[in-house]
C-alpha cells in the first residue's frame, strides 16, 4: 500500500542491496565489522526480529548485543519496526492485528527474493517479537514462509496468559502500566536522521500523532470475555497444529509467561523444544537472576541445523526445567542460584495430593473433621502485598517479596513441618470447594508458598480467577428453589508453573483470598463466599530426588556480549512512598531510568514513571494512576531549514483508572514539548461498563 517500513540489516560480507528490497526498508544496511567467521559466500539465510519498540531508540543496545553476532556467523540479520512505530510509516492502532502479520509476510517474501538471501528465513525475539514469530508460523503455515522460530517469553493465548487478563480478572497494575508505556512510545517521533529536512520530520511526526488517538486500554477494557474474537486473533491455542515449523522456546520462572510456555511444549509439534530457566523477562545471558547461560550459542546451533543443514543430528531435550532450591524472598536476585537444570522425560513426574482439614492444616492423609465446615473469605488490602510484577526485570519492586503478611490476612492452610525434601514441579491444580448465595462476581486468588522456619514465605505458584464468570465447576448441592444454579461448587483451578524444591524443616502453605489489589483489579462485589475444606484438595506434580540427581543438564555461562558505546549522564533511582488519608491507603512507586547518552547514535534519553495505587482496607474500590515522562535530545543534526544542531523532545502521558461495582472510569492525557515549547496535547475521558456482575 506504499507504506515504508524501517529496517536495519547486518550483513556478513559487503552485499549489494537491491532497489526492490529498499521498497520496504527505509533505512540503510549496517555492515558487520565484528565478523569472527568471514564468509566468501554471496547468499545467506536470514534472521528477522520484528518489533514496535523503535530500533533506533528503545532497542538499540539489546539489538547490538545479538543481531551483529549472528551476522558474524554467516546470517543476514534484520530488525524491522512494525508499521506505525519507530522509523516505519503508517499507524499502529493495537497489538497483534492482522495488518501486522500481513506486513510481516510481505517482508519475509521480499527477504527471500533478495539476491543475498538463500531463501531460508527464521524469526527471532522475545516478548512482542516472540509473539510475532509464533503468529507468522501460525497464519502463514500453508505458504511455508519461515523455516524456524526462536521465541522467548511469549504466549499461546492472549486472554488467559497475557498482560491484560488472567482467569477472567483484569490485571490492574500490569495492564495500566503497559498501556501507559505504549501510549508514550507511540508518540515518540522517528529518528531525525531519516528525514530530508526539519519540516519533513515535523510533518511525519504530526501525522503519527493525529492518527494515534487514544491509548489501547479502552479496547482492552471493552473486551472482557475470553470468547471475544479480539483475543482469539493472535492466539495459536486456537489450533496448535497450524504451527508446522520447529520452534525453540525459552521461558523464565520470574516471568509471567512461564505457564503458557510450559503448556505450549505439550501441544506443539515434535520438532519443538523448551528451556525454562530462573530468568526474568530478560534474555538468559543478561537476566538479573542466575545462572545465566550461553544463550547465543544455543540459538546459533539451532539456526545452523534448521537454516543451513549443518550438524543435522544436533538436538536438545524436548523440555529442560530449572528447579530452584528453597530461597528467601528476593534472595534470587544477583546470587549464584542454587538449583539445577533438569531434563524432564515422559514419566518423570507423578501426582501427589494434599487434603484440606478444618484446623487449617493440609495433609496427605485425607480430610479429617471438617464435614459441614465453612470458612468465610474476607477481602483485605494486605492480600495484595509483595505481589511482584507480571514481566519482572529483577528490580526490588518487580520481584515477589515475603508473602507472610499476605498469608496472615488470607485463609491459609499449612502442611506439617517437612521431614524430607519435597519437589513441587510442573502442573498443579487446586480443587476448591466454595459456597455463595449469589455468585455475583467472585474473584479468587490462590498462592502456594514455601514457608521457612522463621515464617517468612516465598511464592512458588499462584492463580487468579473470576469464578462468577466460569461455568467449569461441579455442583456440590442442588440449586435452591428460587435459583437456577447451585450454591456449593467445586472449581478446578489451574495454578501457574512450579519448579521448586522445599527443604526439610519447611512447610508448604496454600492461601485463598478474594482480593489481590493492585495486581488484581478489585471485584467491588457484595458477595459472601465461603471455602468448603472437606471438598478442597490440591493435586501437584512431583519427582523423586533420584531422578533429579541423574538427569541434570549443564549449561556454560555466557560469553561477553557486544556493547554499543554509551555514557551514563545521571544514575537511575527509585523510591516507594506509602500514606494513609481518610481510610484510603496510597502506595506510590517512582522510578527514573537515569539519563543515557548513546554516543554513536548522537542522542540521549531518560524515562521517569510514577505509579500510584489507592484503595481502602476492605478493597471495596480501586484507583490506579500512571504518569510517564520521556525526554530525548537528538544532536549533531544538519537540516537545511533548521539552524540548531540539536532537538529536544519531552512527552508526558498519564492514565487514571477507577474501578467501581458497575463501571470502570478512565482518564488519559498527553502533552508534548518541542525545544521547550508546547507542541501537542490531548485528553480523553471514558466510562466502560463492567458487564461481569450478573448473577449466575
């Protein structure tokens, strides 16, 4: 349609770049000068990373660490900005839209037709880029466009396992902060070096802003149902068999996508492989959690096999999982890591069970003395303390802290002190007996924790569910005459992936709570909900210590990565402030990235974020506000119609989401300053009805 997409290329040797390829690549090629294996070949396989995160601003450093390295080993590597982002023209109205996949298919077709390409192409990347690879493999399966995918921290189901909803519950903090991040990034201008004049640069920027309209959050709030086609598009879980190429998956135990990755490997074709380590939402060679591994070498051997037919017998186990030993909350950051990578073979895991008893004890001996017992669930603000974030990067705020304060205000059942080590590994399910007279809007949070002898508690696994919107239950009683549905129900609640070894002297704890703000958006419900211990039990997968001892896998540490020249102008900082006024508890998180100068790119930038969470003690309401300020200075410019050699841009965005029983209110604002003067502003106010409160 004539829209140009921005691309950066790294080439193993000086290769002529055809005019046909320039029709979608508006940026010049970048030769690789770090090549360690110079090649005399004239055609090469290609590795594509496809992302909306402005290759010349937000991902410059991370791209430089990996893509040139692959090129130095005989691959043409490409980093392309998705339509409407970075240096690409057009408009980006949302996530994972059909236009995005169609563009990517056109890009791959152009790559395959280029005279420097052997015709074989892989897709590579984490998070959005990882999603993109899976989606192209899914939607373009019959066209055989790509030969393989390397995908990190991605999902197969955009509704159940993404940053917007889990179990039908809106993720309050995560959703708003992610929305605000993209609200800000979508307003960032392209790198000025690609414009012919200052007026041309201004025209393109204004065109992007005029088409940008509101943030994406309104659409996410308006589509709260799992059956909505809005979420089905881009979800490969609709038909796993559509993915026919080999896929190498990487997951992290400190990342929100680990459960989806674990599920995918059990459903994708036999050529796929999965490695889950202790990592955050960062590449396995730079994660804040240890051990780090030589990620690039694993990928290179995979690409050599599937793109060059080198070492066709090379393989890795179908599933490798890092099992962590008991660790105190947050001690996993920057420590060596006490655990072990294990190859998980069929039959390695077997099921075990804990029963709930009336004395708040769980036991493998079976239920005892709790017939007729009902335990009332009461919301409390502290049930949401120390929850961490969905996409952790390893900061103190990101990672889960001590769970004992939350356990103390939740209904918690604990095992006796363990006499021997206990492995909780793989899938687990809490079969939860509940009773309610209305089943209006019932939100449930379940946590499985490792409790130390001093009662500090580390999170092992969790789940959140909107049960009033879930018909996957077994009736435990007949409906009353005035109602169509039973009061007493048994729900099978799938927990997140576990990979944990509890030590002797510890206890296993399972807590159940009806709130978890700000991680969970509050239900604002009037429901009275009770746990039925006699009907409740926990089934988990485990393995023998002997299996762990004999099936360990070793991974060498990473090699030094390429670093793009940069200079720290001001250091990063963060702080947390907590206040209480008129019964409203307020927690404010402030973070400043510090000011970074990218020396070779001639710009410096900085991002500051303030997130504020407000609620009362009983979590009858919720309010989250996120404010972001992004500033960037482009220097050494030579525009014929602009006298200065630098441009200063500051973008301020804010979003406020307020939750009540029947609606969510959203306010958003954007202000942009160019060289210290007002350049652009807009604001919006929306009310989105909450349609999940009707009685079942």
